[in-house]
C-alpha cells in the first residue's frame, strides 16, 4: 500500500536497442507507431539473411487479395496470404528461427523503416517523387528523403560488405501491401525507391520480420 505522501514515479521506458544488434531471433531494425503518433509500440526485428530471405512471387496470379491493403499491419496482411497462392507470405509465415515462429511479411511502412535504418550503401536516395514520408516511423517523418538522409547504416553487418545486408543488385523487396488488383508495393534498398509497378506474379526478394511490443 502506498504510504501517505509517498510519490510513485512511473517506470522509465526500456532502452531502445542499437540498430542492427541481435534481438529476438534476428536483428533490431527500428521501432514503429501503429497509431502514427510517434509513440513506439513495437520493435521490429528482421530475420537472418541465410534463413529469412528468399526470392518468390507475391502471388501466383495477378488478382486481388482481400485484407492486404494496410501499410502498417504486416501481421494481418501476411496472415491473409498464408497459402500456396501467395508464395512470399507463405514462406515468411512458415519460418521458425531462434525459437520464434511469429515471422511475417512486412507491410509497406514497416519495410520502409527497415530501409531507413539499415540502408546498405552510400548511394544518394531517391528524392523525386517524394519518398520517405512515413507516419508510422518513430519519430514520424512528414518530410521526404534528402540525397543523404537516410545515410548508410551504422550497423556494420548490414552495410553492403556485411553478412546481413539487404541485397542491392536486385534489391527490390516485396512488402505485404497490395497496390491494386495486379500489383503490390516493393522497396529498393540501394536508393529507397518505393515501387508499385511489379505484377504480383513477378519473383522478387522477400525478407521476413517479426515485431515485439515495447
């Protein structure tokens, strides 16, 4: 029981892990705010490249997939594609790495956070059309990339010479966010371009992530 006149101070928030540090079966990629208010509610964890990355179709046919339009709710998008018609999401959903089986295919804004914090190169970012505005980043970003922001990641193992880097030669990665009936969003990890022009039945890179409540 609280003594009369005693102040009860709130517990300080847990420290934010270092970008690229080992965490929860993979590596810390940043934080998201699902409410879009700059208050982090999840840490994002990207899976190891050797086990959590593949090159697969978003869908075997260029047709609409219900429940895949969220730019931030990757778990729901991905769960709605956990079947043989959606090879990329099914791959992510079927992973068990480091004792964790809650891996999924990242939504558009989750994937962008991975790029912002884990950019492997020193290449100038795409600035036109505007890229990088992300209400779900922490803090939220209302301004587009500049040529030098984001910079190459400080995480050595995710730089272009590292062992965990996102590929750049064919560096468009699928998100789980549908663009329209025949296309889905993807992001290039060399210069940050978000692209909606690939047909769902194109084979592109995919890398699974998981999220942990802050």
